[in-house]
C-alpha cells in the first residue's frame, strides 16, 4: 500500500517519506493487534487543527524532523488496547491501556525509523506522549502536515498525522 502521488503533490515533502509510515503501520497493527486496515484518502491538513479524545505524539529528529500524531477516539484506543492484550476487555482507558497504545505508536515509529535507515536516512524518535481530552488543538506550524487515515477492518479509524520537514 503506497500513497498516490497526486494526493500530496502540492506538498513540499517527498511523497516517498510517507510510505514507510504506512508500511510500518501495516506490520505493527497486524503483529500486535491482528488488525488490518485500508488506507483512506491522504490529504494535507491545516497546521493547526482540533482533535478529540486520544492523541499519541512522537517526535522525530535526524535527516527528517517533525512529529507524528496518532489521533483516535477513546473507543478506538480501548479497542486496540484490548486487541493488544489478547481480547481482555478494556472498559476504562487506564494506565495499562495507555501503555499499550503508546507502545503501539512507538513500535510503528521504530519500524518506520528502520525503514528510513534502509534508505540511508537517519531518523531518531522521542518517547511517546499521550494526550487525552476533548476539543484539543494541535499545532504543527512550519511543517507540512499530511493526514494518513488508517481505516481499520473493525470499523475504527486512526488518523496518522505526519508533520515533517527535511534537514
């Protein structure tokens, strides 16, 4: 699964930078939660935008710098955490569930860094930060913000917002 060039052609970011995020997401979601997804329409998101409920933020430094925001509803976060824990019911988004969601995002970004390394690009990642709330505003000013919607087979959705700038 790769990004159609036309969806992000107006961006000043190499579209090939997005494909490792998608590939890593496929690998990790299948491995840790046994879930597949379809890629929604990839688009450029405004640098300041509203999100609801759960966001996992991981920063990047190196040849490519920026951050990736994994945005999802609370029910999606609980569902993924449950799948990661072998189907154990997650009724509350407690510390264990937060840890699972943070680890999922961390694994996706770790795999993405490895894929970049194979292309000769050095990318290091920060530990994940998890925000929980309603009507939060995120800002990725000075970076192109590309939204990669991951439409999970179980009906859930994760918006993987990739905000990058080349060094």
